[in-house]
């Protein structure tokens, strides 16, 4: 059977997952595209439904019991892509209760752009930062834009979300390294064995609460003609520099 109506309850509640409110209420998020669906299948995340357009011809590596076939018009309604690939998964958001880090981790302190959040998660996964703490004023890492930008990183990292005070509490005595232009040159900095690298808001930088807890402040040196770098690019450079002896 092929679903053809946008008013079908399953279709309506799935389309709503493009919005944060529905993701919070349903505890689900969307994963779209061939590559992302395949990567999600490799992870430990729970795929609840797989929506496939009627013209989709590639192999579908999911159980037939999960597959919902829909018309092209309905799939475009579900999709958040400009050029839909014809496959979209409804996935359970993992429930990671706040816990102390087991190694080097990230603290996203009010990073507001979903593209930056997703890109940072992508780089963190590549660089081996498997635990990421996000304050409540960060962009939702499970929004379609952030999930796309993470390029499967969202499947393989632990994302801890909470109020800033609660996040700082679970970090406990973990040294916090803040990225800020007033810090010391990151290329000559010797990091502690375990730390939390804090990346601040794109416009306002690190919050006062996190700044007060900071053990170290580092910067990326740059030409006088350039004031700053994009938050995700800065995070990526610093992540790799701080782990340069581990590769």
C-alpha cells in the first residue's frame, strides 16, 4: 500500500518532527538520505519507521515491517531537503542523562546556529571527542539542519543536554579550556590529560558562568586583518591541536 494523503495521522506527526516542539513531545527525529540512513543503521539508535517514496529504486536495508511507502507528493511534504533522495527514517532520540565525562569532551556553551552545532558534532566524532555537553540555549542537535551537518556524527557521539549550571555540576573538577581571542596560543599550549573544550555563542562568546570556571584560555593566532573565525572551524582546529599527540 502507498500512502497518498498528507492528512494521514502518521504522515502529519512525522512531518511535524521538522519542528523542535514535536521532536520534544514525540522523542523522535528525522534522518534523511541514502548515506545517512545507512549510517544510522550501523549505529545503536532505534529506527522506528522508514518512509520510502514510490519511485525509490535502491536497496532498502531495513526490515520490511519498518517500511512505509508513500507517494512522491507525500514524500516531498515529509522531506526537509531541496532535492529529496526518497528515503527518510524516524529515529528515537537517545536519552543520555547528564553524567561525568570519561575522557576529553566538548562543552557547547550557547552555540546557536544548527549548522555550526552539526558541524562541530561531525568533527568531534572524527577527532575522537565522543561526549558532547550542550547548554539549554544551544541549537537543537536533532534538528534536520544540524543532523545533516553532522554527517552521521550525531549517531556515534553522546549528546548531553541540560541547564548550564547542571552541565557545569557534572563536569565537576574537569579542567575547562575556553576558546577566546584573549587566550594563549593554542599551538604552544600543553593541555591537561582530561579536559572539556568550551565553544561559545557565535555573537557573544563564552558565558560568564563558564568563563568563571575556566582553567585555561586558548586562541588561534590569526592575521590582524581577520577578527575571528567561524565557531565550527575554530572548534575543529582546536580539537585537533589539543589531541595532536594522539594521532
